[in-house]
C-alpha cells in the first residue's frame, strides 16, 4: 500500500536512523503511531500524522497522509519510499 516520495536533501527528515538534527524524524513518529493507533479510525490518526509531517518539514499531500493513516488503521505495511 502506498508510496512516499521525497527529495534526496530531505531524507534526514524521514529516517529515524539518520544523522539528522531533527528531534523526531517522521519514520519514528509514524512507527509510534502505528503501534499505538492501529485499528483506530483514520480521522483520529490523520491530524497526528499531519503534525508529525509538519514538524519534520515534509510536504506530504492530504492524499499521501490519508493513505498512510489508512495503513496504520488497518495494520497494513507502508514501506515504499521514492527518493528523487
């Protein structure tokens, strides 16, 4: 399910294991939400993902975030990343 597209220079904002100066990369926030919010409604997860994306300065579209929230809600894997 789904694909995240991100520019190479913003990769540190996405990955939790990078040498980023960001306090909470998006990957870590996504994983925490997936652990805690699995099975919860998309409408509950969506604003939390939006906040995490905004804090990581990632410009995900509403459709991108909705798809990610659906993956968390249903417990599906969301693993494809496209780096340009």
